[in-house]
C-alpha cells in the first residue's frame, strides 16, 4: 500500500476543494440520491488523489477526474444491478414492489418537470445524455464538455444538437411543431 506524503495530501486537498461541487453534481445527476452521490464523490476523490499528476495541465486533470468519475459511476450501477438481479420476487413484494407499472419502452406520466426531464434523459443514448448533463445541468462550456468527454468541441456541438432533437421527439414537441407547421401551410394555400 502506498503512503501519501504531506505535499501530495495538500495538493490533493486543494484539487478536491476546487472540483468537489462539480463532481458531486455530475454524480448526483446519474444516481439521484444524496447519500449515494456523496459516497461515490468521496470514492472518486480517493482514487483521484492517489494518482494525481501535478505536471499535467488543469484541463487535463479535470478530464481525467471526469473519467475516474465515469468509471466509478459505471462500477456503482454494475454492482447495483448485480445485487438487484439476485433478489427474489418475494423479497421485492415484501419491500412494497407492486410489479411493473408500465409497458417496457413506455414512460409513465410524470407529475413534475424534473421527473419529465429525467425520464427523457434516461431514454436517450448514454453519450447524448452525458453531453446534455454536462452542458445544461453542470453548466459546462462546449470546450469543458469536450475535454471531460475526450471529444472535439465540434463533436460536442453535433452530439448536443442531435440529443436536443431526439429529446424533443421523445417529449412530443417535434411532432406538435410539425403538425402546427403543416396546418399553417394548409391555411395559406
């Protein structure tokens, strides 16, 4: 086991303080549970501080930190679903599960805007979801999003456009807009 020197500890604390809120919001956007997000954030920084390369630039360190966060979240969900798969039906029923509430692929109607947004985000492919999360929930710039995802800025812009278009289709906005436009054309003829 490696020991951490005083300088490494000081640099790790400074690094953690600078990025703590950003990483916590990133993690929370994926797990939607305060305690789990706090635990995962601390795990991420423990992993990151051990291998922190101070010779690298700040954008590189931030991108690397997001990669550590992404893999830690993936590990969390992998373990979460592995545990869920081993539970028996009786255990779930005892815990209050009432069975599937909707057909697969059909989202349940949500009562709040946040639930609606989360439902749309979860319906998007992972890369689209990650770009929208970085850009709009974490308020990262296109460049910061590109660095954190190891993409080019142009690629982030394209993915963002496609993600927003797909999100609008999932929400029914695009269909509604097309119907309104087609009705305007009919009236103008």
